[in-house]
C-alpha cells in the first residue's frame, strides 16, 4: 500500500491542499495527516529522529467518497514543521499547502516550502488551487533527475485521470547548442509516458527559459507542473538549480518536485 503524507497546519492553505487531495483518486493509498506544533524546548525533536504520535483531533480530515483512500491516520509531534515533514522518509508523496503571495505569511510559507524542497527525500507536491490535475506539463532535459520525475508522475493515480500530458524541453541556445540533446530528451520522455498519450514540445530560446515554460503553462492552462531537482549544494546548486527554483516560485499551478536520488 502506498503512503501519502499531508502537512497540516490547520490553516486556510492547508484546507485548500486537503481539498486538492480529495479531488484526486488515490485507490488503496493510505494517508498520514501530520501536524507539528512548536517544541516545548529548543532541544526537542531537532534531528531526523522525529517522534510522531497518533492523536484524535477535534476537527479531523475525512476523505470524501470516491477517493479510494484506504485509511487516514492523524499524527502529531512537537517539532519544527519543516524538520517533521522531511523526516517522513517512508512516504511515497508529500503534499503541502500553497504559497502565500505577500507579507509575513508568505515569508513563513516560503521558508517551509524552500526547506522541504531542498531536504525532502521523497517527491513533494505543492498545491495552489484545489482543481484536479487534468492537464500536466512535465519538464525534461534528459538528466537522471528529469527521468526520475517522469517515472514518479507516471506512477501516480492522477496521471491515469489526466486529459492532457505534455513533455517539454527547453534549449537555451548560445555558444553551445543543446538542441539535439533536448530533442532526444523530449522523445525519451514521450516514450516513457506513451500509455498516457503524451505529446512532446521543444522550445528553443536564446534567453529566458523560465519565461518560456511559464508561457506554455499559461497557454495550456496547466494544472500541474512536474520537475526534477538536482542534489547540489553551494555555488553549483545556485547555478544549476535556478531554473527549477524559479519555476517553483512563479508557476501558476500546482507543482510536483521530485528530488535527486542523492537526497534519498
């Protein structure tokens, strides 16, 4: 049985994320609803060994009929929410709420989102709106991380319910011309998603790759963007991770971020 972990802070954003979960099908999946509260001492639950305890909340998160969810367990812990969520190493998917647009709330949600994306050893889905993921855009550059992301989305039930699946590769043409590699990467992605009748798109640009993907998301009214991230640190991460990081921040739809195998 596969396991979905939902980070629940009892906010309006969490309510929307839970509605998103209930708008998809999860046949025979189990759901853990994880709620973290501020630790009673600065030394409580600061490492990876987070103690999750079952509890009976006053306002539980029920599953609506037709989701196929096999069971729901409510867990709580005294820990920083970021550390608690990234400690859920047995999850097949981690779902967190949407990003706020401005102010203190945006700073807090942004810090949680950034931390979880950087450190989670499992795929992370950041919701924006509760709509079902009927139109999916998958980014690829032919890397191991991109193909890992393709395999991940293909294994999710929502892929079978999607009306449209598009694989996009972006070649930023400069001194080095990556177009042949991108063309091959798109063909490989389409082949990997052939059971979903995926189509391929190649974008060749001499400048803004993020803007090119953003425009495609808007044009197809995509409801889910799929990205792979690289297990890099320091200056290499700043240089090579900027494409994925920028898209996570500006994408007008929910985002599935699949970590490098180095994170697992």
